[in-house]
């Protein structure tokens, strides 16, 4: 299933909606998810193809009529088309998925094709499933597992000698030799050793400490609500600035 198919899936009866409505939805998707400032007539046809719906006979005519509405739904200038602000805000309110949620799902789906480590692939798959099913508390916990697993793997394979210079500090009583040795340390202790030995950069330490607090909030029984916005922020930050970042 493509990202656009996932996007329209929650819209009841989308395939039977009038063509102008579908064009507006596709235009919103191009603006908000694909980050296109303007779109062309040629951008709309492939959207119908991608979701397996027959293209309208004349997309140009549909766009022209949307431009002629009072107030207009679409605006045209020398650079192309764009949704009128009123239409864009209206769709933002009515559509089932936030643009940021779609972007987060796209990010996770893209990463899923690039992760080869079995444990990380499991964490990532569970993160995606939790997020798609609105289990945001669980999504925060699972993406922490994904990111911290990535950090431990990189320490073990690339920075073990440097990390072990921290023996005798922060409860590290003897050198780490394999993955299971990390289990004798708290996550906060691993972060502190990584910071003290220079294995973890300042920005990485800052993000890990901040997100550890959010993970703990999500993991411990409490009345705190973990919102979609919080889950989006944690997932996006971890994926972009930990998992996909070439250095720690």
C-alpha cells in the first residue's frame, strides 16, 4: 500500500466521491505532505492512478471550475495551482489524518526498508503499528527501544574501547565486552558514560536525556496523556537525529 493510499484509507467512500473533492484532497496532500508550494495539472493525474481510481476526463477543467468558485477553492498563477487558504484550512479540519502524522508514517515506512538488524526491525515495526493505531504511549516506548538499541549497537561495534575508558565511573565496574553487559547498567548511566568518554556528542546526549524522560512518563502508570503531537515529535527526532545520523 502506498503512502497516498494510506492517507485516503480513513476517508469513507473516497472512491465514490465527486472528482472535484478528490482533486482538492490530492492538492492538500501535495501541499501538506509532499511540501509542494504549487502543483501542476500533471501532478493530479498520477494521484488518481496511485489510489487505483479512474482519472476524470478533464482535470484541467475541474481545476478551472474550482478557481471560478465564489470564494475560489483553488488559485492559479504563473507558477501553477495552490489551494485557497479557506479550502486548505477546511480540509485540514475535516481530513482524518494530520499532515504531520502522514509524514511520520512515511518516515517510518521508508526507514523500514533500510533497517536490516532483526531486533531494530522488530522495534520499528511495532512503533509503526502503535502509531498507526493511535497507541501513542506505546509508540513513544517502542521508538525509544529502536533508537537506544541503535546507540548500543554503534557503541559496541565502533566505540567500545573509548566507552570502556569509563570503567570505574557511573557504575561501570568492568569493561563491556558484549551486548548483554549493557544490561547491568541503567540507560541513564550509559548516557552519562557515553558523554564523559566522548562517545556521545552533546546534541545526542541532550536528545537522549530529554527523550528518556518522555519514555519514562509514557512507561510508568500515570494520568498523563501522551498526545499524537508528542509521539510525532519523539519519533521524528529519534529517526532523523539518532537512527539516520551517521555519527553519535
